[in-house]
C-alpha cells in the first residue's frame, strides 16, 4: 500500500512539474510582448514627430523621409516579432491544455504536446532573433541621426553666414 501511495505522489509531482514549464514560458512570452509593444510605441512616437517636422516644412526633407522609411522597416520587423511571440504563446497555451487533458497517457497526446511545446520554443526563439534585428536597426538608426547632426553642426561652424 505504501508503494502505491509513493507512486501516486510521484506521478502528481511529475504532472505539476510538467504543468509549470509552460507557465514559465508563457510568462516570458508575455514579458516579450510587453517589450515589443513598448518599442512599437516609441517608433510610433518618433514617426509622429518626424511627420510633424515634414508638415511644418523642415529644412532637411530628404533626411526626414529617409528616417521615416527606416522607422517603417523597424516597425515591420517588430510586427513580425509580435506575431511570432504570439504564436509561441498560443502554442504554449495549447501545450498546457493538452497536458491537462491527459497527454501523459496516450502516445498521440504526447506527440501533440511535444510538437506544441517545441513549436512554442521555436517561435519564441525566432521572435527573439527578430527583436535582436530590430534592436540592431535601432542602433544603426541612432548612429545615423547622430552623424547627420554632427555634419550639420560642423557645416554650421564652417559657414561664415551663421557666425
């Protein structure tokens, strides 16, 4: 009788451990989606600012147009990251659902669980890679803006009309 109790406790413990793994991954995916949406908000704010400058007849329309095009590409990359992370989160939820419906008993459910959880991890990794690309783009864009401002400042220093 004692062996049966220990076996059932071990089974329950194993199910709890397995059930917690998707929860942790889902929490991480939710945090990623929060970061992605914050980044999208910052890109949108920058687009609004540059669009306003263009509407008010800013001097360097070519530079502003290039910046807007760059921000459009960044927002597309972030959109891909959001979609990938969302699919990863949905696959994680589906894996947890399959787990709770007895995936440990039937081979078909085990294969489905493996596929869903594996897919969730692959989509999450791909979302992270996509986000890394966007971060690199953001750094490149920042350095481009800094170079432009430095060139403008250097031209203003050497221009006798501004002195």
